[in-house]
C-alpha cells in the first residue's frame, strides 16, 4: 500500500508575493512561503508521494515579479514547496507561457535546483518524450500534466513541446510510453472546465469519458476552475474534477463563492508486482486560504481546537460544508482523511 497526496492551484498573486516578502523579512530570506504551507505540511510529509499544481512561472533573479494577469513568482517558491513535503508539481497551465519560452526554462531550472519534480512543460523534445516517473517505495508512478489553453499565447513552431495542451491522443500516447518504461500507475493532472463553476462542464465530462475509456490511466486530478468540484468514477477510474485553490488571493464575492476553498486528496495505491497495482480509494482533507496572512488552513484539524474564535469557526464551518457538498455532489461519498 502506498499513499499519494494532491492539492490544487498555487497562484502567487501580488498580495501573496508581498506577504512572502514580509515573512522573509522575519526569517532572513528574500521571500519566504514556508509559513503559508506549514499547516498543510504534516499531511504532505505523511504521503509517499505529494504533488502540487504550480500554475505560474518562477523567476531566477526576482526581478520583474508580478501577479495576475502575467505571473512570475519568486525563486524561493519551489524551496518552500519542497520544505512543505511536495515531491513534484503539475506545471502545464494557462499561465505556463506568461513569461515566454525563457520562462518555461527558468521555471524548470528552479524546480530542478531544489529537486522538485515536474510534468507538463519541457525544455527540449527529448525531455518532452520522457515521462515523469516517481519511485514511490518500489512502485513506479508516472505523472502527466496537460492544460486546456495558454491564454492567447502561442507555442513557437520550432518548440511545440514547451507546454502540453489537452489532446486525448497525446495524453494516451504519453501514458502508454510510461507503461512501456515501467510505470505501474499513471496519474493525469489536467486543466479543464469553466472557472468558478462547481458542476463539471460538458467538455470535462466528455474528456473524462474518452480518457478513462482508453485504459491508459489510473487516476485523473483536475484543476483550473478555482473552486472544488466533485469526485466520481468514470469507466471504473477515479476522477477528481477540481481540487480548488491551494494558495491564492482570490476571495469570495457575488460570483466567486468558494475560491478560498481547496482540498487535499489522498489516493491509496494497492497491489504487487505479480498482480499489478490500482488506485483503491480516495479520501479528502478540506482547506481554506486565510487572506490575512495566506496561511492554508487544514479545516478539520482547525475545527478540533476548542479555543478557536467563534467568528472564525463559523467561516471554517461554512467552507467545510461547501467542500463536502461539492466533493459528494455526484454521489460518490469518499471519506474525510484522518
């Protein structure tokens, strides 16, 4: 038995960068994201494999940092992700080309610098052709990452492999390559769906059907819509339609209720080399981003604190209820993580 943990979008908006600078002034780092992930770290460190969604480019010199609409996060962000317990991240997103081809290379270089795995972007054709495979205590887990869009940016004709774009045939081909080189389990992280919409779109449903029918995937983790979406089994394969936001400055308003909500999904792998491996079950830990200091709150643990301020308790309870309702809305009532 092995456990995997997956969390949603990491979006370093300008106020998030500013808070990392304040934390850095206290710790002696240029930018310090570690306090933001500290509450989540125990769950990530307990998992045998932990994967994030790094939705934005990362700088190498911290010059020209910016948030929405063309992001560039400080070089210290990958350090904090590793410190929190992440082993790798999905990097194919609609913001992958915010800083052009150079931004793709710099981001992957910074992730390599700290030993943070990555899937979804590539610096060369040979890197694109080689699936990302993690050795999870003897179980080979391949991680694929694809995005629906590049926000109007275009891939250079001579470098079409810089970012993976959603295409069923390409996804299945990569999954099959991963199997050929020894993957026991294949996980897909995919950007899809309509922003701020809790119900999976028709396109999401169609993609899920096509991808799971292929028999090439064992688990699908959706992201991008910035709110938590349901889980389901599609053709016998577990599909998490949307993980919500892990870290961002997005907030509740008339049209975006739930953008501070996120979820950590724990997926269990069972099997052996003779019989094969499968994803045998999911559990979930709801999270909420406190925009006062951008701490990612583990809601179940926080609500266990009898000294919690009543007003904050009410906020946490409403977020928890939204996430439980969203996760279970298609009828698969997976349990809360312990």
